[in-house]
């Protein structure tokens, strides 16, 4: 290198020698590039060709075309499941990684038919219809990925739903042969019927290393809490028989037992219950006199009387689900489908999806020992609660039991919730039936707080060009002791706000915000300048509110920080003739809205209004230059489920001679439009969230015969 | 020239390379497209042609048969009891339910502490909490649950509070019974260097209520994980959470903070040694110090000096107040004091403690209050917490406060929660559901014996999307004998029965004379029942079975009200079903001179009590009054024939954290006593002194002053407005 440097510095005389040197140099360069290209090409195409061939194999349409895999006798067997496995010890979270959607990726192995050394399949049934449904549901879902390297969870296509049809050793060997098995890490097995005669283990007997088990019929000793998932035993009957939902309410029978394999000791107890309570208890069994056949599974008998199963389940308030040799019973699914409240008697049983479902609201769990007391226990449950449980039971079935898809999706969602706990579904999302979700309210400001008086409130004055009146408003408000800051929202783009020197002198900071467009929504923008929780929204012509009235309004807001607390009260009414809502601004005995021309509210609602307003309401308001206050009332009432608070008797705000209906609102068409707003908003919200009340808030000593000097808020106007 | 050529060539090569690379990708995509069209890539699990021919996973008959009847249940019970002991304990096998089925119900016995026995401050508090709880019994024969007198909190052999020979001692107890039905409280187990879960004695079949429980050793449905609390944790009362307002946007100055020890060696050091990685000195402050223990300098590493210096720059309290999230990493043990500290400070805990069974995990849904991180994913924590939206921060933060106040702020609450969880297991069919545990006001204030139905409580209306019932029951407290038809009670009966919302009237007869014959009462449009109160003042808040409506209107016999006032108050109550809504306001105040609470019936600008002589409230409060409050307070009420109304106000405000609601203008709710022979007890000055004392007695039982002041009353919308009276619905209220 050193010499070549020397030569080059000497100039053109040495070019020929240089050329050969360069040629070698270029050749090497070229070959390196070429090699690189080949390597890239290999890298690009090689793995894909393998994968695509796997994909092509899937294109064959029959299950029997799936490739045959022979398991060598000596193939390794996984270890038995480790009972101490938990997500943090046996699950590789690195595979799931951080992802903005907070959704795990699930890979399904392509179908293979495993046979042993001599060609006997590992399972007597092979792929079952149910497992096929489950896998195709998963592959249709958002969880699915076809990229093995990006998967977080792996699902073998080996069907282990029913242990009875499996050859245990060979199935285990087959599992261990899966290309990504890796000690079963992040593998999920679905099993509904574990164990086998005579002692029926409560978890799948197939050795499975660290694989997660979604099992039906776990007992508390085999269930690894927070690792395994307890799933229901699917009842194929539910797909065959359509049981329409019945209105909750009392049924013909109080307790019904339809199970056919009840231990003698328990049957004796049940019969005693029947003797004591007669007609209320119906105890059915297999039909012995019927000609054997397929139909017998759909019939139940009491003495000579024949009943249709599962239809009969709908005729009872409570249905007994006793354990058999197995803990998990398919009957549970039938019972839930019928909207009958299950009475579950299976000690140590981990109820399906108990990690997220609140079974106390849908079932009665009674220790087996207490079977004789069942009737008394059930009788002590109030009727209304039984009805709610009936509804809840049916909802659990619909959402989580009704199909293999439902079962599979629920299982994956539960695992997903563990891996991304900060994005987990809430109790309400899991447990509230749609009808309750629809009407129930979970206020974002649910904690009962009375915020301290300091640091006061921020007054936000919306103005266009009424400077004189604006200045009067500012002067009046500035007298309120708890005022922390004044924010003027200047909505006029054609005109600049007056010079600083012209503004009234106030003791608190005054800030003018110029907006880009003349929109009503601007007044509800969550400006950074609003540093207090409490906002006083006020129009630039509300000059009659006294300082006492405003301070009192703020004090009332402190006690209701989650409501609109304001002065002008309005009402919505149902117009029977027109068959729609009507806006009422007359002085009535009721209030359902307070106008934001003068109202206190939490800054959080600004944020909601600006970013979370449903539908096109915000645009509608801006286009019509009207109803922003009604929209705000809808928004707050909808999310908190509470009525606004009208404070003080004040009804006139602009001048003593004015009528109640003022300014903008005078116009008749304007009023019609406001009625329209209510109807429009009600349809967007899908409901009428406004709540009507008959009260307003006054100071404790208002109009009392008491020295005015000693009253905290003496100057409360009467109109 | 040469150089240029070289560059051109090089450039060309790169271009080729890039082209090929992209072409490869393109081809790949093309391939994908083709296969898409051909079949199964988008939906890689094939839609088998023979799907319908696939077999059922199980025969239907087999499914319905459920594996057959199985072995004899009785035999099974016996086998279980033999196998599932000790580390496999469950309530079914290791707990004697028969002990709890007696007349007395759920009773807890505390072993007497032996003379000269050293009991730590914390354990003394636990024992006091049990002894003062409503489940305490001094008779071991009626007990369902036993608590040891031996201090088992600190089982670190190196600790000064370690009690030796526990094994021998407990085996000497005749009631020990291998630990059956015993609860053992423990905060620290194991010792340096491994800090195992070993308690140093055989727990047997006793329920462990232990801090820092590991999921692996935790016996689900049997053991109870409790939080680690310091010896300064208050017995009762307790500080409230620090959240006083919900600021918007909810993010605080710092996003995430940690300040604590770094272990240079041994268990727990992995996590704590890594914490400095996420420190950025701006919005994430993660500070560790090596300076703890005696010989830290021996293990000191290169970071120590720098870290120690940085550590001193920030104040822990300041960080706690100003941080949105707080890291709660494991220490030597899984739980740490940080957990409760950040919960109280409304700093959302970010847990880094793999395998920690969270406190009261049986009943509390922690994912709604904390961020459960993973020690393995420390470096993801910043992006995880950054991704938590404002709405969720707001919700998580409020929930930390709810849980803190419901279950953790005092030793009393921690112990009671432990007992209530066990009780819920013992009487599983009369127990709280998860909503009751996780919604306001928390499980301790929900007594399932009253009802397991959510709609029967005043707290869940919004949750269920329903509103309180349209009717009320009037309960009139009568103390004077019936002598004339012009007595105030007769007038009151008329007024109440005229209300269209009144479904029935109950007269609680507390007079010296026996109740008059039925015919003496005027005919009523609603059912009238007379119940004997056995001359106990507290009986007015007994949960009478006859009360079936949500609302109760509580009245004194001499209350003067108009029917319209009743109607209006009922309307108001329906908007605030969890509070007391009524007429006579009173107030409490702090008297700095006497250093005691004062009570006043003077007219003031604010009130904190609404007397139950004319007030609506939910019937559940009857049950709470009679079963939640200790017998001592009810006895005080009966002894003095006074203060029942104040106690009710204390109770309701303690539940809601909110003031009662004063309705409309009326303040004087009784006729002024006639000059001759005024017998009204409240006209007596002694009566008033008693009430002062009551306020202080109650406050000391609650451990704090639950009453809250309010500055407004609720009037009808057109009250005293210059509007035609014909337009007013409640016009007669103005004449009062």
C-alpha cells in the first residue's frame, strides 16, 4: 500500500502497470459482487420456495390428502406437563414482542397425518369436525399469521379434543416432532375431554412439556392458574337444536335435573328433594322403554312420561349440573343455552373461562356436600336476581359457549390479555350482556372527589365583535374570588382584538386566543392555557350574573365535578303529536340541560367534545352555528348518566328587561333548529341520554329569614 | 478518470444489487398474488371438501353421559382428604366447614398472647383488628377461624423479631389440629441470600395470609396474598389517597420514576441492576443507590459512584407526587413497600415482579389499576407506558385511589379483607361477586347476607343501567302513647299516605305503652304496619323485612311536612340514591380550643348532616347500620336515646365520601314545643351535649371524620320565582 501510494503520486508514467493491478482489483470486486448477488438471491428465494411448497400442499382439498408422517419408535417423548409452569417461567414473551396493536400472532401447523411405525394412526378419529371449525375460525381471525418466525403462539393441528380417541404415547411423540416444538414453549393445546376410565384425570394425560393447555374439566389441582385456560365442553347439540331466547321470568319447574349418569348416592338425595317439594322439582333420567336409537339422546323420561331434551331445560328456573366421573359436563352448555340458571355441584372444578367470567352472576355453585340443602339455598335468591342470572346465563352461552369459534376466540383473547395486560378487556366488557352494556354507564370521572377550592377556575369567554359587552362581562367576572384566569376566544378572523391597553384591568391573567375559523366548537377546545380543572364557559353578553352567583356556581361545581353546572336551564320534551323530541325554553318545573352560555364544567369534557364526539355532531354544529351547548349536554349526560345542575333562580342574563329567550335564541327558526338538533343528536347517540330533574341548587340560606350579612352568598338575583 | 470509472462501476454494482433485491421481493409478492388467487394463503387452514364428513370429536351419547357417574362421592371425599394436604391444600380438603355452620356463623378466635411474649407493632395491630371486628369471639368452641397469638410476621431468622420454636409451641396447642381453620399472617419469609418462602415451621393445613407470595407456592383459593405494610401503617382511619383532582391532560411532570436500592449481588439483583438503563434524566427517572447495608463498598461496581450521585439529586416524595407511573420492581422478596406507596400517591404502579401473586388477587382485578410488566421486558416498559392513552391513565389513576381506600389504607382494612375473602369462600352461595369487590364503595361495605342481587344496593344503578324504584316505605318512629286523634302523628299519617309514591307505612312503636289497637289508627289508602321497636332507639334502623322498596322515608312522630315536600324530596333522592336526602340540616365543626369536634344545630351557610327525622335514604343503610357498625356504638345510641341520626349520617358519608343533600327550604321540621309541659327530648340542653360527645365518639371509631360539608340545597326549579303560581308544580313549598 505504501509503495502504490508512492507510485501514484509520481504520475502518468506508470499507468500500464497500474492497469493490470486495477484489472485484478476489478475482477476481485466483481466476483465479490457476484457472490453477494447469488447469496442474496439464495436468501431471497430459498426459504420461500420451501414455504410455498408447504402452502401448495394445503391446496389439496381433502383431509385424507394431508401428508403422512411416520413416527419412529424411538422418537422422543415430551416430559409430562410441569405443574409449576407460569407465564413468566414457561412462556417465551420475547416471541410476542411489543406491538402497537397489542395483539398476539398465532400460527397453525399445516395438517399432517401422523402414523406410528407400522402405519397405525395416532388417533382413531383423526381431525374432528369441531377441531377443524376451531382452527379455521382462528385462521380467519386477526390473531392469525402464516409467518412462523413472527408467531407468538403455536397451535398444532393434531386434534387432542378427546383423549379417548388418542394413543397417548404416539400423540406425545407427534407433538415433539413439530418443527417449532422447542419443549412445548408457546404451544397451545385444546382438550375438552381429558382422562380416561377408571380414574379420569382432570387434565390431558398426553405428555406435553411446557405447552399451555386449554382444557375442559380442570380441577384446582391440575389447573395452572394464570397459565392454563379452562374451557367449556362443547355440546354439538347446540348446533343442531335451535332454542330461541326466552324472556327471563318464572318457569314451570323450579329445579330440573336431566343428567343421565348421576351417582346413586346423589340420585337418592335428589329423589328426597323431589319428595319434599313435589311438582317444583323435576327429576329426569334416561328413557328405558324407548326403542334404542339416535333419538334417545334427545329424550328424557320421568316414570313413563317422555320429555324432549334439551327443550325441557327452558321450562325450569334452575338446572342441576352435577359432576360425573368427569368434572366438565357438556350439559352445562345446554343448560346455559336454554337460559336456565345452572346449579353447579362439582367440587374443585375450575369453571370455564373463570379467569374473566364472573360466574356468580350467572350460576349458583354449591358444594356437593350441600346437595340436600339445594332447595333452601335456591329459594333464598330473590326473583329479580334469578331473572338477571337467566339473562346472564344465556349471554354467556351466546358469547363464549355457542360455537367452537366462540370458544377458540375467547381462549386466545384471555391469553392475549395476559401478554398485554395493559390493553386487557375490562370486567364490564367480559361480563355485561349487550343490553346492559348499552344502558350502563361507566363514568370516566367516577371517583367521588370534591376538589379543593384552589386553584379556582378558568373563565373562557367566546366573543366575536361585541367589545363593549365583552369588557363588561370581563369586569364582572373578574370580581369572582375563585377566578384563576380569563381566556378570551376571539372568533373573528376579520378583525383583530383591541389593543392590550384598552382591555379592562383585571387582577388575574387574561389571555386572548385568536382562532383560525369562526366555529362554535372553538369554545370547547381543550386549550393548554386552561390549567384548572374547572372551566366557566360564558358568552360575551352575559352581564347580569353577580359575583356571588358565579362563586356559588363554582362551589356547587366542586361538589359535582362530573356534571354541567350552569345557570340557564332548558328542557327537552316528547311531542306526542309530531312523534319527536322538542326543545323547550319556557320556564318549566323541570330541567334536563343547562346552556353553556354560562356554565361550569370539567376540562375533561372539552377534550371529549373535541376528540370523542360521536358521529358528525361536531361538524353539524359548526355548519349550523347552533346547538353546541345541546351537544355538550348530550355528551356529558351520555357518559356520566347524570343530569346537569341548574344553579340559582337566575333566568335573565342579558338585561333586566329582556325576556328569557334572548339574543341568538330569539329567532323562531332558531328554536325550530334547536328541536331538530335534539332529534338529530338523539339519533346519533342511538338513545336519549338527557336526564330530567325537578331541582335546582340554591345557597343553603337562600330566601331565609336570616341576616344577609351572615350569608355566604347574599347577592343571589331572583330572576 | 480512473476514479470516476471506479465510482461508476461501484454505483452500477450497487444498483444491480438493489434491483435484484427488490426484484426478488417483487417476485415474492407476485408469487404471493398468484397463490392468493389459486387458493389458500389468505386462509391457510383449508376449507376441506370433506368437512361435513369429518367425525364428531365425541359421541353425543358419550358427551351426555359425562364419563359416567364415577366413583362414590363419599369415597372420593376421603381419598382427597388423604392426598390433598399441605402444599396441595384447598378449602375442600383442608378446611373444616362444619365449624362454621353453627348458630353463631363466621366467628374468629384469637389465641391469647402468652406472658412475656414479644409481639411486634404490626402484629399487635393485626390482632387488635381481628379482636375489634364484628366476627371476633372469645370462645374457641364457636370459632370457625383461628388466629395465632404468636407473632409470625417476620420469619427472617436474622431479624430481631424472629420468634424461635414456633413449631413446638403450636403443636402443643390442643386446637391446632394440624393447622385446620387457622390463618397465619406473615410479611417476611426466608432470609439472606435466597429469601425462600419457608416460614421456618410447618404451616400444615393452615391458610397463609402472606406478603410477597409466589404464584408457584400459592395454593389457589386457599392462601391469601396480602400487601407488605410498614409498622407505621395506621390501625384505622388512615390517610386518604393523594388524588384530589383529575387534571386534564392527566400526564404529570415525569412519566415514570423509580428511586431505590440496587442490589449488587444475590436474588433480585438482576432486575434492580438493570433499572438504570431506562433512566433518561428527563421524563423517566430511574435512580438506584448502592449505598445500603454494611459492606456495600465491598461489592461496589463501576456505576455505583455515578448512580449514588444522581440518586441524591431527586427527592422521593417529590417524584411520587409528580410522576404518572411508578416502577414497583421486586426487591429481595417479590412485594415491596413501593406498591402501597405508589397506590396511595395515585402514581400508577408498573410492576416488575415476575411470579408475584398480587394482594387479594382472588377478588381484585388488578389489570384495571396497575400495569403488569415483565422483568424480562424492562426495556419495553418506557414504550409501553408511553402508549397508555390519557383516558386509560385517568381511569387507572382513579382506580388506584378506589382500591387504596377500600382495602389498603389501614391495617383494619387489610385484615378485614382477608377475613371477608375467607368468609366468602366458606359461604360461597352467599358471597360477593367480582363487581361488588371492584366497584365503589368496595367489598367491605357490601354485606352479601343482605342480598347477592346487585340491584338491591344503592351503588350499582348506573353500572346496571337502571334507576331506583318508584315507591318508598315510610317508617315513623313513635315514642309517645296515642291519646288523642289530633296528635301530630295522625296528621303525619295523612300527609304521608297522600303521596302517590308511598307504598306502605310502618310505625315503629317505641313507647312505654303497648301499641294501640288497629282500629285506633285512621283508615289508610296504603298498608299500615305497627312494629314493636322494643324501646330501642337503634331499632329505627333495623332492617325490617317488611321494607321492600329501595327508598325509606324516615320520620319522627312529630315531624311536620307537606305531601308535596315528601314528593319533591323523593324526586331528589332518586337522583342521589346513595345519599341521604332530607330536610333538617345540621353541621359539625372542629373546635380548636377544645381540640374536639363540635356539633351545631344553628342555621349556617353549610351543613354536613341531614337528620333522619325527615329524610329519604336507601334501605340497604338499615342493614349496614345494624350489621356493619359495632354493637358498642349501637349500644351508645340505645343508652342515650340519642344520636341515632348522627350515626346514620356518619355511616352514609363514610360509604360515599360525600355530603348528604338538604332539600328545599324547611329547616324546622317540628312544631315548636308548647310552653306547658314541653317533653320533647331535643329541647333539653343535656340532649345537645350528648350529641357533641356522640360526634367525637363516632369519629374515633371511624378513625377519621367522615362527614363532609355542603353549601347548597336543592329547591324546586321555579322556587319563589316571579312566575304565576299556576305554573309551579310545588307551589305550596313556598308557604312553609
